C-alpha cells in the first residue's frame, strides 16, 4: 500500500473512532440531562401539588392538570412519607405501543383521608429528540469526514508527486544509458534533499559502471594476447626434437594451465557482462533446433564416453533471447551433462509444458544441489572450473526464468521453466 493511502487510512480509522465515541458520548449526555430535567420537573410538580393541598385546594382539582399522567387512589394508611422515583412502562388503551415514563409516587392526607398520588411523564420523546439531535450531528460529522478524506487524497497526491516522479525515474534508471537522475522540482526540503542525494548516487553509479566496463574490456583484450602468445610458445616447444619426457610433462601442465586461465577469463567476462545487462539484441530462437545443432557439435565427446542420448519433444519452444546467450546456455547444459556423466551413461533431453529438462546419470550429490549454482563450486575441480552451472543460472536470471536442480533415480536433473517469457 502506498504511503499516501496508508496515512489516509490510519487517519480515517482514528477519525471514525473519535466520531463514533463522540456520537455515543453526546447521545448519552443528552439522554442523562433530559432524564434529569424530567426528574426535576416531577419534583416541582409534587411541590406545586403539596403547596396547594396545604392551602385547602381539593385533591380532585388536580386530575389531569399536572404531568402527562396523574393517578390519585385512596389508601388506608400513609406508606410513602418520602417520595420515590422510578421508571415504568405505560401502555395507552387506544394504542399498542409501550412508553417509558418517569414516575414519582408519594402519599398525602386531606380531610383525614389518605391518598396515593402517582405523577408520570414520558421520556421516550426526550430520548427520541436526543437520538435525532445525535443523528443529525453524526451525519454532519460523516459528511465533513468524507470531504476531508477527499481533500487529503488530493493534497497528499499533490504533496508526494515529486516522490512518485523520483521513484519512476529510479525504476527507469540504467547505468548503460549514462544519464543521471534529475532531482524533481519541489519546495519541500526533505524531498528536495532526497532527490539531490539520489541524483548524486546515480551519477556515481554511472561513473563506477563506466570504470568497471572499461577495466573489463581492457582486461579481456589485454589478457587474450599474452595467453595466445604463451600457448603458441608451448606448441612450438612441443615440436622440439630434443624434448625430454620431463619437459613434455611440464609443457603439458603449462598448456592446461593456460587453457584453464583462458576459460576462467572468458567465463568471468561473460558473468560480468550479464551483471551489467550488456546483452540487448534478442532474436527468436527455436530451442529444439538449437539443441539438435549443439548435440552434433558435442557428438565426439558423447561418443568418447559411449553415452546414450534420448530426446523427447512434446512441443517446440520459441524464445526471444540474445543469440550468443542462448547458444552458451544450451552448450553449458549439454557440456555439463557429458562432463559429469559416467562411462556408458545416459542423457535425457525433453521439452514439455514450456520446460526444458536435461538429465544425466552420475554420482549421488554429497552436498545440497543448490550449491552447484555457486561460482567455482565443483565436486571434481580437476575436471571442471565450476562456472558452467553458475553461468546457466545467471542467464536464466537475466531473462527472469526459473531453474531447479534435482537428483532422482540416479539422474542429475536440471529443469528450466520458460513460462514467463515463452511465446
């Protein structure tokens, strides 16, 4: 959730809680005050009646003159010397509704006769009035709350627009474009400082990228020449007529070391270019055709180990990838399956449901299979540099595909899922 909406939501929840609590408090306050007013009114009417009785006014005079309801009943003895106040439910004879009333009950004496007087006053109307007043105030508050929320949405969007622009520029930023992020124009000091710092950071990233790119290009170019010279010298040394067996062994080891150094340089350069997103020329690739072409290329190596290769294609995969990367991907998959296979082993290649699976027989893993994707990790360092699977993983990540490595039924199984990018 965006910061703007999160802030508005929190404010809205707090405001609604305050509104509901305030509304309930207001209704309770009005109700209590109205009930208190009714009680005081009944007390006044009792005093009014008692004063007139002392002045000789006949008790029958008061029928229906005070209160909403008046009841005067003759009794034998005085019981309620002090008045009592209570709530009663009253039902009118001509109506089915019940009304809640406040009632004061007291006993009086006139002409040596005793009477019980009950004066009641309906409080439902007062409660209804309190409820109506509370409802009006609540609706008004709700309308004001809605207006304030809409205003806040507009104001916050306007206020945070420089941040949204900065986020958009950050998402679209690429060091390869050699264009730094321009800080947004704003009068808010915090946003202004943030934009300036992000701009400085992007400028430094571009400078670092340019420096690394130049270093890698120079290193790749400069190392290849000495390696080629060394390799050429070693080959010429092998042709010497007076070459001893010990010298031949030393030269062979040197040749292997040069080849290994050449492959390390080539692999690391490839990984660096992938990290820097330098492959931007995608073309349509038929995975099935590419696999068949590369199997022919590696046929001598598979025949040397007497491997059986099984191909199963439920469908073809059409991918948009850089041509060189797609070839490197398939080459490393096949080369890995051949190199780490056993004599007279088996390789299975299949395409099904947008997934490419390459499986080969081999020794049971001694470590978690996820370790195989680590750079320079190899169970047999004397056979492999440990860059093959890490290059595969890097290419798969480069195009946002997914890859998994499993060991099932004595087979090492690498599966690449092209679902997200396949066509």
